[in-house]
C-alpha cells in the first residue's frame, strides 16, 4: 500500500504544479493589464486625440501617430488581404493536392511565424532603398506582407469547411468554379473570412519592428504617403525609452490604446466565429 | 430543351480563366515573397560577408568607429535568451495545458482558455515596456540580489549569477520572452491534448492509473509529435522576437559569462541600430545579422511545420 | 408498441447445442451485488432501481436496444462515470462485499481491481510487452523475470501469445484489429482483476477475430467474474451462462441464458429476442 500512497502523492504534486502554472500565467496577464490601465489611464486626456506628438519635455498628444497607424493598417489590409484571400481560394479550390499547393501551404506557414523584423528589412531593401527615402507606403507594404499569411490560412480553412454538397450542387448546374466560388462559397464562408480579416488587423496593428525602418516616424502631422509617417508603435518605442516623464506618459497611453483595440478586435473575431458555428449547428 | 447562348457561355469561360489566373498569381506571390526575402537579405549582407568572411560569425567585436563587426555577441544573446525562455515556458505551458484538459472545472475552461489566447494576442511591445518598467525593477530589487547571494556562490553554476544587479540583462530578457511565448505554447499543447481519443485515456484510467500517470504515460507519448512541433514553433517565435527583448536586454555587444549582465540579440541589435547606422559596412553587417536570423528561424520553423503536418496526416489514420 | 402475438416455437431463436449455457460448469459464489442502483445524467435518470447478483467464475451478458443503459451499468461497476461531470450514481454496489460507491473508496484502486475492455481496441503508444506490463508496473512490486512471466501468461490467456511472441517489442498499434483487441484483453487481465468488464468487445472486429475473442472469454470464465455488454444476441447466447435484458434503464429480466433465450418470462424480453423491436 505504500506504493499506492506514493503514486497518489506524486499525482497530487504534479497536479498542484499545473495549478500553480495556470495561476502564474493568469497573474501575468492580470499584472500586465493592471499596469497598462493604471499607467495608461493616468496619461489619458483629450489632448491625446487633438494634439501632435510633442518635442522632448513638451505637452502634446498622439493624433498624428493614431492617424498614421490607422492609415497604414488600413492600407496594409487593403493590399494584403485580397492577395491572401485569392491565394487561399486557389489552394482550396484549384490546387487541392498538387505539389505546388503543398509547397505554397508550407511556405505560408513559415511566413506566418517568421520574425517581422526580417520583413521590415526586406521592404527596406526593395522599397526604401529604391525610393531613396522612408515612407508611409513602405510601412503599409510591410504590414501587407504580414497580413497575407493570416488571411490566406483562414480563407483556405474556411472554404474547406463549406459542405461539399454545396459545391457539387453548383457544379451540377453547370457553373464554373469561379461562379461557384463567388456566388456560393464566399457567402457561405463569409463570417469565417471576416474573422480572418479581423485577426489580421489585430496582428498587424501592434507590429513595431517592420515599421522601424520603413515608415520610420514623424514628429509632425503628415498625410503624405510618400514621406515618413508617425505611427503608434514606433512612438511608444521612442517615448518609452526616453528619460522624459511626459513622453513616458504618452507612451503608456498609447500602449493602452493599442492593447484595448487589439483585445476588442480579438474578442469580436471570437464572437463572430462562435456565431458562425452556432448558425451551422442549428442546421441552416 | 435547354437553350444555351453561345456568347454568354464564351464570356463565362473567359471569366473562369481570369479568375483562375488571379488566384494562381496570388498564390505564387507567396512563394515569391519568401524568395524575395532570401535574395534581398543576401544582397544586402554581401558587402559585410565579403569583407569579413566566415569570421563574421565567430568574432565578438562590434565597433562602428573602426568599422569592425562580428555577429558572435548577438548570436549568443539570441540563443541564450531563447533557451531561458523555453526552459521556463515549456514546463509552465505543459502545466497549463494539463490543467485545462484534466483538472479544470468545466465552467472555468472557456474563460481561462480565452484568457490564455488573449494573452497571446497582446503585441510584443507591450511586454517590452512592461518588462522595462515593472519586471526589471522587481528583479533588480528582490530577485537578482537573492540569486547573486544564494546561487552565485554555488560552484559550477555560480558564474552564471555574478555581477551587479542591473535589473535589465540577458536573464530579464529571457524571462520577458518566456512570458510572451507561454500562451502560444500552452494553447498549442492544449489543442494537441484535446485530440487524444477519450477511449485511450479511459483505458489508462481503467487500469487504475492516476491522472498524472495517464497524462505522462498515455497522452504525452501519443501526442509526442504534436508537442515537439508546437515547442519548436514556439522556439522559432522566441528566436525572432524583437520588441519584447529590446527594452530589457541592455544592448551591449558583449558576451558575458553571467546571465545578469547586459547583452544583445540579433533582432534587438537591428532594431536599435539600423536607423542610425552610417556607412555601408555598418548597414550591411546589420542586414547580415538579419540573414543569419532568417536562416536560423527558417530552419527551426520549417522543421516544426514538417512535424505538425505528419501529425495531421497520422491523425486521420489513428484510432 | 405493437401488440405481440406469440410466434410459433420453431421460429424462435435456437440456442446452439454446445453453448456454454448447456455445459454444466460450476459458477462461483456471489461476486457483485447491486441494490437499488439509480444513475443520473444531470437531471435525467437513466438507470432505474437496478437490483441483481452476479456470480464469480461466470459470464453475464447484458443485452438490450440502444440507449437501454447497459453500457451505463457497466461503467458504474468501475466508476468510470466519475471522470465526467454531471454524472452520478446512487444506491449500493458491492463487489467482493465492499460498497464501491462509498465516499471512502479509492477509485484508482477500484479500477485496478475491476478491469475493462472497450468497444474499440485502444493499444497504448508503446510496445506489445509494455502495453501488457503497464498495469503491473503501475502497481509496482513486479519486476524483472517475474514481470516477464506475468506478461507471457496474460498473453497466453488472451490467446495471442503465439502471434506476438516474436515481436514483443513491436509497437502495439502495428497489430491487426483483432489482435489489438486481444492485446487489450491481455492488458486488462495481466493485473489479475477481480472482475472483468467488456463493453461490446467485438463490435469493431471481423468474424474470425470475434470468434477468437469469444473463445478467450470462455477460457477466462474459469478464473474471473466476467460481465459483457453486447448488441449481438447470438454472441450472448454462445458465450454467457447468465443473461440480463435491459430496457429503458430497467433490468427487465435476468436468468440462465438458455432459459432467457428459449422461454423468457417477460413479454418485452420475448419481443426483443424475436426481433420485433431492437
């Protein structure tokens, strides 16, 4: 019986450790959110949304950075997601089993986890160096490259989830694949594809490294896509590392804004996916 | 009898060709992007590689003034911070996955699972500033002095914990990286454990095994490939992580025997110095660092993906 | 339900002459006693007031239509239901004289003493030898030469020794379906349990493997108290010496197999056996 007691004790120890691990993980999440809230809220004010990023030690806001992030994220999605959706469509509809598709899927998965700073270097080489200067369009392009793998993966997965009967029925009426895809499959997989878009936006809106040497930063208001443009992550990077308290407060406020937006986007994506699945389950 | 308008039919065919080419081009673009990344990195790195040769990878020196550069310090920092991160995150992630699949009361499963995934969505720059302003001071004031006093005197590993408690440094960067990678590893392991057929687990319980015994002897061997794949994917992310590390690594191009000393990683070196690099050799050396990072992460991630694909294919044929 | 008309005797199912029920083999003393057992999934009661006694050294088969509760009953006997929330059992279940539903019962020990073989073969991801040795190693105390002897004897009793003796170190999953199931039987009996439970053990097997497993069970009957749940009426008749018919969570009738299959007392049993529903 001693052996049995030993086994039970061992079981208890490991289960307790797993509980501790979970609590530690949750505690970290809580600590980070708490810090964000307390420091970020302290730096919040209406100025954030009305004033530009200030010179060192000055008062100001984040308007140009917010605008720049919004513009570049939007452009990045506008450029990247159609490519991702089309490529995902190819993999799901035309190239189910071919060697090319296998290779593309593999490469896509690699790009999905690749370091974003490398993408930044890539765009630097082919856009910034060619153009001779940093620019918002270069930043948007680097974000687009990051958005492609996410949208490709979700599009392919979602299209594959559509019941094969639907595809067959459409083909049996004489429709070409393009017609089936556009008129039947896309509407059927609509929420899934939108979820993919939301996830891509959440992913790229927080990226700093690729913007460091493509869009750079801009202290002033600028709407010129051909010039460096302010953006939230790089501003946070610069201000947080500085010794100026005003700048650090702005950095925390910016961090809070980014985190809240991304969490809202992630939660919306999740809710959308749940609605999609419950709709499916009710046998529509 | 069905009447078909020939002009309409011809148009349909044209649309089909256009659509198919569009999707194919988009798909090939993905391949081109990867190829483009590789080629452009090699071109940018060429001056440095030509100038320093293979010794680029083995030298520690990093001097912009004399234009002498070596990748050893960043490589060392990248490897060590990732190793620390994995050492901390893999057991913790395993524990969380174990908790979620076996212990967690059903009501809490959803919320905790969601919390883990939300933690994964937080951008890395947040971890960076949190590490700098919150974690580093805590480590500096409480943890590091303890480590120096108690572990710094142990023969064999003592040299790892010597030196003044800066707060920032290789160890701190490793810890921040661990927290960043933890949700990814926990979620991946949980997904892998969820695919184990309940009947298999019940067979273990049916023989009188405890929860831990079923986990360790049945679930883990069954999902071995998935676990390794998931861990390697996490490692790939840790190796390439920039913002979480840059804030707390200290940016010293030095290899020190102590974990408490500042250092640098490939990605933080690039992030910190790229925009201020003057001179072609300096810039090219930084791009060469990027090329090294690309090669390392590509290998790790590709191997991980290959393993996970094998798991997906076997999953259909298994029980 | 269709009002039943008793079919002529010659249409009733024949119990084979050489069935275990006909050969006079002694059963042992009572091993399992169930008193007033009720089982609930959440608020839904799926077992109603079950009372029965099962003897040692005999094979009891439970038959009945899908959803009648026979698998649920089986899973009460080793408290497998306790792995899932919202499932609970009330009443008394005595195995070897001790109430296994009591609060002080060590569930892991119970499951060690009450073995179970499942519907689908579930070899563990390890070698044939390690599969069979798994339970023995858990309990400890059996090592080295002793372990080898126990493993071999279990594989012999499960009628699979000759087929695996040259590949004891091959992965358990590399065996055929029928062999895998006999491996699972070997694994369950290696620890010499007091009771052996089998939940539709041949449902996923081809006829030849089914036959092998049934032969194994009949041989095991001399040592163990065996409870089998099956959909296959002929199998129940072939293999068991006591049969219980369950319907909608109730134990309708239980008795010697040849009596159940030739002249059941309850109309519902008769209807099921003659195929009027099922």
